[in-house]
C-alpha cells in the first residue's frame, strides 16, 4: 500500500476559497480516477493556512496509472487552469508513505 500525503499552503485568508474551488471543480474528477480519499484535513493549530489530503494506492505503478488517467481528464485540466488563475496556492509538499506493519491502514 502506498499513501500520497500532500500538504498545501495557501495565502492567508484564502483557505475557504481554495477549498470551495476544489470541491466545485476538482473533487469529482479526482474521485473518479482515485476513489475516495483516506483523509482531507484542515489545520486547526500551527500553520492554519494549510490543508492535507491523503490518497491510497496499491503501489507506485497503480499511482502512476491513476495520475496519468487523471491528467488526461478534460474536467481535471480545466480545474488546474482555474486553480492556477485563482492564485491561492503558495506551496505543495508531497510525501509518498507506507504504513508500518503494527499500524496498518484498513481500506
């Protein structure tokens, strides 16, 4: 199992707008190709201008295939253009992670 853990940082005051844009235009195509996310979280403390999402893949090959399919989706590509034009995002940090044997993630 491979988890894609992504942390996004947005300009102060734009978190709600970013999440609304994603929910309206990006969530549907992403779920169509990736399934349900394991988690979609906003920070309550610390850097409150961040959110995290975690997607689960069988392995690296599964992730590569699903991401290629997503990138070929016209609805997703339109969302990427809207997202870039909005200019809310400042940074993205991606980590590919695997669960340890004593704390497996059950899906």
